[in-house]
């Protein structure tokens, strides 16, 4: 699949003469495409004379960056102490089995990406999952199927 990098080229031009702008540049590329592709790394490397290994060093150091396409919806399952004690691990395991993906992966149909997070700071409503920007507290395996179905149907038309 070929990626149209015309927007990335425009972004690079805006950052071309700015020192220390690699991270904001990569953030903007990711905001545009949903991830930072190999082709985008090669383009940034060529245009700004930065070794690809340096770019990948930044991309792999910061967890905010993704090197593969993301799902339409990102599910984050809290594994903080309260959530873990209240069943967060079981929720993560259930979602992994149900979706057929491991942490950090995206479903084959591109609907969901699954992530483990250390703490969401919502201990009072544990266990918590976040789908995109929507917080869901006191989650149980029973209500996960309904929750997944509601997000799966969004934008499915």
C-alpha cells in the first residue's frame, strides 16, 4: 500500500529550519496519518539529513508514537493497583482473547487497538477501561461485549 506523503512534505517544510523540532514534527506526522510509517521516516531522514536510526530512537523511546496503523478505536485497560485487584488483568485477558490480539496490536479489521496502561488515576471506579477518550468504570466481563458492540457499530456504515 502506497502512502501519499504530500502532507508530510508540507509538515517537514514548516519544521525545516527549527532546531530541536524532531519530536513535534513526528507528532504532527502521526496526527495526520495515525502513525509514523517507514516511508515517513525515510522522507524525514532524507529531507532533514537525520539518520533513520536517530528517528527510530525517538519513535521507540516515547510510547506516544506508533509505527503501525492504529484501529479506529483504541482500548486502554488500566492495570494500576486498584484496577488490578478489582479485575483489570481479567478484563485485559478477556479483551485480548475476544479481539484476537495481544497488547499493542490492532484487530485484522482495523476496528480496535488494545493497550495496557499502568494507571489511569480512576481508582474510585476500578476497574477502568478507556475507549478513545471515553472512560468506563466498574467494568465487568459481562458488560464488555455490549461496550465493544457499541463502538464496533460506530462508523461501520
